[in-house]
C-alpha cells in the first residue's frame, strides 16, 4: 500500500511538472497487478490508456489545483499529455511489434536521420519521439507513414512517464529536462501526413488484391528513390501485417525486381484501375443452387430478412428466442431444425447487455459461448459506434473468424445506418446491398428489426423509413396484436420472394419474459392485421383513455390534456377519438371548458352515424383539444 502511494505521488509530481512546461495533462485509467484496467472492462479498452472522464481530451488542464484534485480522487492514475497546437507537441509513436523500426529505418534512408529530441520508452517495447508543433493543423494518423508508425497531433494525446504499462513502465530515454528545445517536426513527415494514404497501407489486404496493392506500393517507393533490397524489406513488413493470407516470400522478390525493370508500371496500373468495365455473365455459366433455411420456410440462410412491428410486442424477445435455438441446435416451434448448433452475432442498440440481454438469454437456455455481441469499433485513437455504412468490412472479418455463425441479428437496423437518410431509397439500398451480399457470401441469415410507421396502408409499406428496407429483404415478417386474442401476438408473413407463402404463427409473452409459441398454423391476412394497426391502436388507446376519465362525470379540458400527455397520447389522437365517442364540451359556471360523455357514449363499439355525430358535437376551444 505504501509503495502504491509513493507511485501515485510520483505520477502526481510528474503531471504537475508537465503542466508547468505548458503541456496540458489528463488523468487516465491505470493497470492493475493482474494486467486488467481500473475501468473493470466497461470501456473494452486498451488497459491504462483511456481517460478517466467521459469528456476525454476536454478535461486536459494546466491548472495545478485541478491536477491535485484528480490526484486525490484517483491516486492510482496514469498520465496523459495532450498533443497538438494546444501543447506545441507532435509525437511519433513507433511500434516495433508491427514493423515500426523497419519502416522508420527505410524512411530515414530516404529523408535522412531524425534530429535528436525528447524520447519516451513505452514499456511495451515501443518509443515516443516528441517534436515541436509547426503551427496550423497536424492530424492524428494510424499507419499513414507505414506499418508500425502512428502520429499524435491535434486532437490526440500520449501516455507519459511514469505511467504503468501492462508489460512495464513508461520512462524517459531522453528527458525533457535534458533537451534545450524540441526538434522541429520533420518536413517530410508533415508532407506525408497531409497526403492521402496509399491504399496499400490499409489494415487488411484480402486475397485477390494482394499483388496489385503491393505492386502499387513498390512503385510508389521506387519513385521516392528507394531501391530493390529495401523495397523488398518494406514489402515483407506490409505483407506480414496486412495480407490475408500473406503472399509467399519469393513473390515479394519478383514484385521488387519487376519494379526495377519497369519504372512506369505503377503509373500504368493506376490508370488501368480508373477504367470502368461492365461485367457480363452468361446465364448458362451460372450453376443452379438450392435455397437453404435457418428456420425452414420462414428465415432463409444467405439472405436478408426484415421483421417489423410496433414497440412493446416482443420483437427483440423473438430474435433472442431464435438466437437461443440456433446456439443450442434446438428445433423450431413448428418444424425440426436442419442445422447443427451454430454461432450468433448480435447487434443490440436498445437493450442493455448486462441487465436485459444476458438475463433473457439465460432464461431461454442459450449457449452463451456461441453468442457474440458487436458493441463498437475500436480504432487506434478511439472507440466509436458501429455502423453498416462504414464498418461492414469489420463485421465481415468478425464473422469470417467464426465460420460456424448461422445468424446475425441487427436490432433495430435504423440504429446502425450512420448518417444515411432513412427515407432515401438510394442511400438505404447502398447500405443494404453490400449487407445482403455478405449474407450470401458467408451463408448466414441476417435478421434486421425495425418499427412500423404510424400511417396506415398496405402491410409492405408499413416498415419505417424507405421502401428499400422491404424491397432489399427476401423475406419480410410483421409482428402485430392478434385481433381475436389480445394476450398474444401474430408473426405474420408480409413478403416471401424465395419460396411458398408461409403460414402465420402466434406467440405469447410469459414471465421471464420469454416467448411461448403456438405451433398451430394460422391464415391471417397481413394487410388486414398490419395495414391499419398503428392508426387504430393510437386512436383506440385515446378512446379508452377518454371513456375511463369521463365515465364518472365532466372533467376540465386542461386536466384531460395534461393526463393524456403523461399517458403518451397525442392531441391528434384525442381529436380522432371524438369520431367514435360522443364528447360534449361546455363551459362551467366559472367559465372553464369541461368535457363530458353523452348518453351511450361509453360503448365504443356501438355504431354511430358520423354525420349525425358531427352535428351533435360542440366545437372544442382552439387552445384545447
């Protein structure tokens, strides 16, 4: 305990020294003795490297009193130094585990050695080189200079000594005290930071594009004056880090030698890439294939399925029931399964994993080891929400790493569209087409959940947002209240493009909550069940509300409006309910408007003549209902 206190005091003293130099500091989580992070894994973090505060960099400060305050609050905290113009720092992060030393060596052979400057050893074998900020804006980057080299500039930060690393301690190799002034940021680094990164430096280069990417990279290196052996060394580093699977070594040598013989090859290849060509397939060359099913006749493999329904009907419970059956290899409610137990990928934006998803999966007996939840996307600098528009390749990679996956659940799909406009057919098709292609390639069933729009109409048009949602899906299912049995819901087919129209199936929600299926096939009309249910349910709710509130006698309009608002009933729904209930509005002796039911109005199912009813109603005041 005494040692921990001494270490905490040393880190606090260091933080105050950095602030005195004009380097804003912030408190970071630290590393426990077992190698875990003090955040207890809540941030799914890189241990000891992320801020204590939710506001992150905005909490960086030069104020000694604030620094001492967080030192008292979190005695065991790592130290972060904010980079960029605010501190006058640009830091080059060299990671030898990913080829950083080799990349820097090759760059120094081209541009000359780096100037002597402040240098930190990270504890994990890496190095941080501190340079003076040149003014203007220097962006952060990951891999833009080459494998294993990152830059921290404006909007970034670095972990500083004497912070704890999972494999050691951060410490100064060249202390700020030993250098009169920081070396200027190399001009070639700044130039390369402001240039679009070469496509060959992406994290993953898949089979089929490896030769082109590495050939392009070799040509770019040759134009900068790099010669054969060094080109081959850089290609070996990129090949080992990025190519899936890596190319054989002898092919890398061939690429390097080819570049030496044909100096203009890279330029020709780039020009060739810009030529668009129509791809035509002769139908006789297409091999017929069967449709395979996750849930026979209902949920196809290799296709996108859409499930739409109003809130509160158990759509998420239905998807978790599906997930449990897939994870255990259990039969479906109305038919035996055709697959062995498999994996499930879950994207759940609305339900908390700890207090909702996990307990519900426990209730239905899922094999939790087969259920994987995609919660976010982590970059070198931050963790951000997943979205289908930008991150589908990451989902593809995760699914490819677990080839037994049968089911992907996206609940709701509208939470994962990024900045796309949900009502735009073009934008939604641009997102869903690659998703459907991924499902076909990996032969997984993708079930996307969405809500219904409030307006009525044919069932196929009821899904919220663009019609492209229903158009892109090969199967569309609706979820609605059973009009004959209000204690259960109907799982009703709206569209099935790849097989015979399936029957409707019903389910109820029992304590747990869990879904209990009734395997008896039903023949419900989707348009009849879903076509007007959104409008009817809102008006009927308002009608029930008015009938109950006015059953005992007149009530002030203002009170009714306020209570309706608290009950989630819109003013428009209250107005529509007057067509079914005979509502009378009159002023009382004090001049306040009162609402009351006319005789027989409490029977909401009694037939009424709308024209006659209109004559009997008194107009409500404009400010009220």
